[in-house]
């Protein structure tokens, strides 16, 4: 499925299977539920399959992805997170405008109506906060959506980008005072808008979208309404909310969330020594996670287990996901063939065989078409990372199975 | 429960309690068919005690029960409903309200509330206290936490390193409708609620969904239930008569889930 073939996709309202997993309701009820399952779901459970809760994981609250009940490919709105660094701005969305400023031969301003009158495109995309997965307390800041809006590149072409331009800066309506060189004689405090940037080349070639809908509904304000930049394959921070200005420049933008925060500090081994580098948080890394584990009735003292999960990245094809129980062998999981989309997560499932009663650890790892393998926490690219952004390490899930 | 009267008298009260129970069906039929209510009657324990005859006050023994709907699942039920068949709802806040309650003296037994941070959760997640009482926050995790709120007239934002402790006095009674919402700036999924009342007639349901009050002054009250984590709400009028025990079961369903704000 490509990103333009989305007209039949809609947020699923099916939920009965989720309830079945949660409560272990009768096989009859489950059978009825299965009849109503649409295609945008995990592989269907066997009758009698019941959720095995993860051990020591915090409860999932509102506006967070509920991994253990996840069964819809497009995430419902009540499981969508929002993070903002300058608060949610107060303004009248009906008068909102988008300005294109700076090194353009035809700088101009657009009303929402004008933007909605331009060509319209859907973009399927999984959006993850780059800090997601940094701890047990922050595991749910990821969701999959069908964004709808107008493509950015033709709009910028109409504005006429100066050939000398190097950088496109995207500003949101949210503002705050930032202090540089704090507690020094050269301290300076200024009020600035939230901003993120990328090269002109990236901005023109990555199929960026100026989105005003999510899953066929108007954006919610907390998620950036009335206008949000969508950058397929990039971490959430690049997807600027409450977008009101696009500035074309000939030099690097170094605002806080481009030049100082959302900077990964990581050690790399060179000639036997570790050299630390600071890099910008941009494209999403290859990642997978076990969403839930289910069990069936005990057979001969052993318990049959299944695991379900999701894997995502920057759009590079995900070819395999392997799952391991305790210290056992990695075993290949089945990747769902539908729905699939370049920038969206892929669901996987695996029959784990049987285990003995007690505590067990289950972990997944993804592989992409370039041979990249999702690292473990002990691997250098994670172990030598000193900042919490880009937390894409394998994530072992602990369960306790009763006889 | 420290004012039991003789066994013989309690039988009289038992009979009266059942009568009260039956005549208050309106309390129980929140959006449900009568048959559903009757089916749920079984688990309510029999009356064993009576109100205080000298004080002429009343008594409530209650339970909150969640009736699931497979077409409209409430994803939080796995945290708060221990037994999906019976549906008893834990960690719901119930409170009586009427203007006369504010003259009640402070309930000192609620002045030793602790909320710990364990496994990236506030534990307990929901507490109810009387205004002027304090909550002691602690951190038993290895990770650094924080406890903060922007609610009320005295917001706070306190770093909580491993082993940290912070005591906050909650002076503003915001009632059942406006709990103080707790969070941790480092871990956005952590959440908790402190309900602050200007009277002692509040309870948080037990793991089995139960609650009770003794010595309720006779009168007409608004009885409210809120489950903050799941946004469940319920309210009704209730009349307390002297020397009577009311047994009630608050039955909620997905119909009681408050819509989220866009």
C-alpha cells in the first residue's frame, strides 16, 4: 500500500477483540467479535486467548498508546500523545495564516481556506517522540495516522526559492523566553517562537505535508491544529505544530530545539578511543517493541504463549522481526502483509510455544533491508549514548505466567 | 463500625435497610435495565450493624460496580476491576455534598496520607483528604522523578531524587469536581489525583469497590462518584434518615464515561 492509496482507510471502531483479550470472555462472544474485525488489526486471536499483563509497567493513562490493548493500525485519538515545549498557544484558529518569508521571489501568506483549496494528499505515518522508550515511564509516545493536507514542495516552488537558500525554518505559534549563557556576564534572554529546520533539499524532497486533518477528522489543537508540518520518517519534534511561518534562509538556524536540545550525544570508538559527537535528532531509527503477550489454557503443566508487536523506522523497508524468550534462540515473527505503508509501523505476531509457570522475559529486534539490526542496550550505539533521545534499543518485556 | 448495637436490634435494622435499599432503586438504575440491577444485587453484603440510636444518624454501606459493554470497551477496567464478572470498581472517589457538611470537624485520620513513586507510578494513584491535611510524597524508584501540579492556588513543582520526600499541605478544598492533578515532568505517563474536601464525607473505594460511612446527619445529600483515571462520573440525590442504614450499589457503564475535551 502506498501513501496515496488511503481513501478506504479510516479509524477503526472495532474494539470487541480488545475487550475479549482483556476479560477472557467466552469463546462464543469472541467468535461474534471476530466477525466484525476489519483488516486494520493484529492477527486474530485464538478463542480463549487471554492477556498476560507486563510486570512492573506503569498503568497507561489517557492520551497515551495502550500497548496491551493495541489492535488498530491507525491509532484512535484518545491514545495520541502530545508534547509541547512552550505550552499550547492561545489563538483564534479561524484567522490563522501561514506566511512564507525570507529568500523567496514571491513571499506570501495563506489562509487556511486557501491552503485547503490547494492539492490534497494523504500521508500514512507513524510519529514517535524521540524520547519514547527512554524509561518504563515513557513508553507510549508513538502513534500511527493518516494525515491529510497539502504538499509543501509545490507551495514553496510557487513562492520561488532563491537558489542561494540553504535552510528552511518552520515556526509554530507557540513562543517562550529563552535564556542563553545563563548566569554569565553575557546572559541574554529573548522571546522566541518554537522552531525547527532542515535543508532546502530535504524540505523539497521528503514529501512534507501541511496537514489539517488526522484520520479524516480535523486536527485537535493539542496535536497542532489548525496546521501542522508533517515530515514522513522523522521524529515528532520535526513535525512543527501550530505552524504559522516558513522562513527561507541562507544559513543554519540554531534555535534551542534545533541547535541545543534534541541533540544526541554519543560516543563512537575510533582507534581504541571513544570520541563523543553531537548530532541532531532527525530521522527515526529502526525500532520494535512487544505490544502484548497472550496465553491460552495450561496444557500438561505448560502454558502456550503468543506475542504481538509493532516495528517502525524512517521508511526503510523492515524485512524481519525476531523474538526471543528468556535466553532462548531468536525466532522469526510473522510480519503482517496488510496494512503496510512505507512510513507506518508494521505489526508482527509470533507463536512462542509453551513456557513453564513463572517469570519470563520476551524481547523483539527488527532488521531492515539495509541489514541494520535494532541494537540491544549493551551495544555501543546505545550504551555510549549519553542523552535519552533516540531511545530505539531492544526493550525486554517481563511477564509472570501462572499455571 | 465501633457502635454495634445488640444482635436483636440489628435484625430490625437489617429489615429496615433492605426496605430502604429497595425504595432507592433510582440510585441504582443509572442507565441500566432493572434486570441488570437485580442481577447485581447479590454481592452486596447483608446488613450487620445499625446506626447510632443516640445520635439519630444514618449510615451507608455502598459499592461501585462497573458493567462492561463489549462494543464499548473501557480500557482502564483491567487496572480497576479485579473481577470482571462482578465488576466492583476500585479507586473511585465517592462523596456526599450538602451545605451543612462544611461545619463538620476535620478528620485527622486522613492526615497521614503518603503517595509513593514506584515503578513509574504514583501509588496510590488517587487519594482523598480534608483541606488543611497534608500528603507526603516519596520516591522508591531508582529513577529520578518529580511531583508537580498546575492546579489550585498553590501549584508546586518539586524534584524527587531517589529516596526523596516532599510534604505538601493542601489548603484549598476543590471538592469532587476539581481534583488536584499530579504529574511528573520527566515521565509524562505518570499521573495521580488528590481530592480535597472541606468535610470528611468522602471515600476512595477499596480494591473490592466498597465504601461506607457512619454517623451521617439526617438530611438530603447529593451523592457523587468520580473515577478520575477513567473519567467515569455518576451522581444522584440521596436522603439519609435517622437510624437507618442504606445499602446501595452505584452501577456505572460506558454511558458514564465523560467525553474528553478536544
